[in-house]
């Protein structure tokens, strides 16, 4: 008996550690490499350097009244070379909105520096002391111990952001130039008959003339999620601006829809998704239909696409986009560990209580145990996008990669350091998905 108690305590401890590892706050590269980098609120130190062609340059004369990104890098630095295309993309995106970029090189060889500028198509100004990294005055003044590093100086001359991570720079500049996300108030609310009662949904529709048609995108949220939130709303707003309609809905037992969470299963969520697809197909203004899913909603979207394609003898959707698809749910059920809660998969009882009082029904576990996720998804062979973060501790990115392998006409995007909900920079994730859908539907 004493042994069983010790074993039970150990299992609970393991589960708690795993739960914390999956869902707790995670340190990032700034915690390791940006600890001495100049802090936000500090007046940016002025400096004088020279450009590649030997001309004098002074920050205060050039940057007065401007928002400026200082990009610390070197041609000999592998991580700088890896990030260079992304920095160039950010320059091309935000320079036209009034943000200036300045490259500060730690090179000692002027020709190597010039060659790198040319190779990566860098068009923004460049300066250097042409000294070894550790010997430069600029590194000491700005606390740069690692490259690449990025510092944003606001128009008041004070540091607004300091980081070694490009996604933080992108997120800051996005919110500065276009504003931070606010919950969408757009759309028409509708009610649809689902598998376990009424499903509540929101339709966003572009302005179109009478008799004109437009594409429609169906959005499927994840386990315990809902139709609201930035991940879907940002995409829907972008699609609407490009003449594409969307519908996002709550699955049974979620959000505003009817039903109880403990009665939810992946198969009945697939039936919910089919009902929504059939609903929008009957709308007079809808032409092509695409489907998007996040997490468990990604599995639902993929399997719905496969099932309906098999029935129709051709791809049932113009495009499919999966965001961190949670195909791990089958293995979770087999090993009896869902969202960090351990149970006996062969005898789970009526339900398993999860975080926040959610009750995972026994039928969910039984159906997930043998769910043919990839076999069903493979029946769809149309255009697809799979996007996944390589720091996703809920669903390792290899589960998303497998969808890419079974779909020849698919793109696979790995977002470095991103978690399961893409919280590092949701704007970048949603922009990638929206651009894919626009490309396929317009």
C-alpha cells in the first residue's frame, strides 16, 4: 500500500511538471542574450561612425524626430546571415510607413561587409567602426553582447525596444504602425443546426453587388477554444478587405453554442464542421469554399476535407490551412494523458476533469484512441498550408510536418521559437495564413 501511495505521488508530480512545461511561461533568447542590452526608456546614446564608402555619419543628425531600428550584425555571424532576409522583409514592410533602419556592422573587413550588403539586398544605411566586436565603442554604449541584436529608438530619442529576436521587433513595429489588436465588432451573427444543438457563428462579408459572388472561408477553433480571438479575427478582417467572406463558429459544448463539453468528440466536431460547410454552400453569394483550423480544429478541418473530398470524388475545398494541427490527440488518448491530466484510457470513468473545470468525456477518449487522422486527411489532395511553431510544447511541430508529407500540393511553414497559440507574434502568423488564402481564392 505504501508503495502504491509513493507511485501515485510520483505520477502526480510528473504530470504537474509536464503540465507546467506545456502551458507555463517560457523563457526566450532575450533572457539569455539580451540581459545587458540597453533598456527601454533610456535615452539612446549618440554616436559617430562611417559608411561603407567612408563617409561620416552621426545618429543624432540623421535620426532626429524619427523612429529608428538599429540592427547590430556582421557578415561573419551565422545567426545574422540567417536573420538577414527577415530584417530586409521588415525594412520593406515598415520603411514605407515611416520607420528608418540603420545597420551597425561589427565587421573588420570592409569588402566582406560590402559583399554581404549586396548579397542580402540591404538597402538601408550601414555604418561601422571596423573594429572587433568586443572592442567597439557602440557595443559598450548599447550593451550589445550578442549579435544579431535590435534596438528601436522612438521619435523622442528614447529606446522603445531592445531584443535579439526578430519576431519581437516585427510585433512592436506592427502595433506601432497599425495599432494593437482589438476584438472585432464586425459580422452578422447566425445560428446553425449542429450535431449537438444550435451552433452560434459570425459571418463577415465584403461589400459586393447584388448577384455577385465571393469565396468563403470556414474557421474551426481548437480544444476548449471559441470563435473569438485574434488568431481568427485578424485573418477574417484581412480577408474581408480583399473581397473574401468568412464564418467562424463555436463547436458544440464551446462558447455560445449548445451542448455540454463532456459530450464533445472529434467525430461530432467533424459533423459540426460539415453542417457549417453545407450552410455556407447554400448561400447565394458564396462561390468557392476554404477551411481553416487551429489545434484540434486543425484535425477537424483536415479530416472534414478528406471525408468530403472522398464523397465528392474531388477536392471539396479550394484550400485548407492548418495552424498547429493537434494530431497528437490520438497519442495523448492512447497513453492516457490529455492536457497534463493522467487517466486510464481503458477505464476513464464517465469523464476526466481537466483545467478550469472542463470535463473530458469518456467517449472523446474512446473515439480518439483509434482516430484515423492522417489516413482520412490524405483523401484531400488540394492546395494546403500547414504552419507550426517549433517551440510548441503542446503539439510538437512534427505532427504538422506529417500533414505536409501526405499533401503534395502543400506549403509547410515553421515559425522559429513560436508556441502553440503563436503568441510570440500573432500578426505574422495570421498574415501568412491570410496571404495564402487570398492567393488561392482570388
